[in-house]
C-alpha cells in the first residue's frame, strides 16, 4: 500500500501551482527571502532525509525560515505540496537522448533513470500515482519515456501499457530494496530470517507434496537470495536482465502478455 497518493487535493489549485500560474501565487504582502521553489526544495530535502512523515507544514516553514501560517499563502495543504515535490523530482531527472539506439537500450535507459530517481528520493516510490501530478515535470517525463518504444509497431494504448510495465517493475524493485534495508535496520536481514525460519519450515513441509514450489523456491533462493541485499552492479544487472530478457519483447494486443488497467497513469499492472 502506498504511503501517500498524488493529486489527492484540489486539482484546480494543484495544477495552477504546478504550472506556476501567476494567479495562484500571492501578489500582496511583504517581500520574502523565499518563494514557492524554495518551499518545494525544502520539502524534498526533508522527505529525502526522513521520509514523507517528516514533511509537515511546520517543518517546511522552519526549513525556509518562515512562519507556518505564511506557507499557506503559497501552498493550501500537504496534498498540493506533495504534487509539487513529485513533479519537481521528475523535472530534475536526467533525460538521455537514446533515439539512435535500439529499443532494448532505450528501455534500459528509462529503467535506469527511474532506478536513480527512487534511489535519490526513496519516498517517491511510496507515492501512489494513479492520479499523477499534472505538471510539466510529470508530463515531460511521460513524453520522454514513451519515445523509448518508437518503431515497435505499438498502438498508443499498448505503448502506454509497455511503459507502465517498465516503471512499475522498477518501482517494485526499489521498494524491495527499501524493505530489505528496513529489515536490516531492525536487526535482522533476510538471510538471518531464513536461517531462523528455514529449519522450522523443514520440520513441517513435505517437499513431495509441493515438488514444484520446493524445487523452484530452493533454486531461486540460491540464485537471488542476496540480490536484495546489494545495491551494486550485480543487483542492477539482475533486474535489468529480468526486464530485458529475450522473452520480454513488447507485444501488441494480439500477443500481449501483460498490461495495465487504465494505462500508465493507473498504476494497476499485471
């Protein structure tokens, strides 16, 4: 379950702020040493250090040296602030020109850009974006990433679904890394947990009753048991390989083996 959801506030006010509509910004009052961009940057810094729970109006006001009530003249609430944070993080993502490369390299670049996003801003992976922030950062990201599927004969809906699959795959991998780190911080990593749980399971599990689960689970555990513990090149190569394996060729609807209900923006993929 997502810790928060984007676009959960007033859509008209949120969109106006995202696009810096002058009518949405205060025009009266004393000159301040900070502006909306400074507020958003401060909120992102708090979230990077302490997660979304650390982002409160009072904490952001303290970070920019303002009175809490003065922030409400810029941002009506935390929901709109979250949209601004996420859109700013999207806008800051590097967007490599991969137009001259093959489709696998283009998709790999999209995956890597999102992996870096979630590594730099772990909180972003925990925001549900079924209703995305409709700002220039989000839409620019979508435009850039859709181009990775040029020349594959996909219609618009299938192109959107392929992109959703890639982004959600990377997001799930990022969450797995975060969860593994949380477990280690709690004093027990996955290997330690299995060392404790494995012998107990062995006493009650009859492998003959579950032959496929036993065989595949054992093989997968041996092959990937430490993949979540490492954030280095080996771990990246593992998920890159799974995502871009020879069988993972984007298919049109007549041969599509996965998709998203409602498209990229829905976040509901299988």
